[in-house]
C-alpha cells in the first residue's frame, strides 16, 4: 500500500478533514477516479504514484 491515511483538523472545527499522504514523499494526495472494484483511487501531487 503506497498511501497513509491521516486525519487532520486545521481549522479547529468539529468536522474532521481526511487527507492522504504519500508513503514515499509525504506530499498530499488527491482523488483520481475509482478502481474496478469501486474503491476510491488517489494520486500523489508530487511523485504521481497512485494507489
């Protein structure tokens, strides 16, 4: 698995923002469609590796 899930709450509000960090470069990952089995797919904004 190339990505690590971490919860952050930068504004201090009651809602949690889930951000994915790349396992290799620790950069932010963004949504990039879905896999065949229906799971969400993510791609790193820096190294372009995907999960």
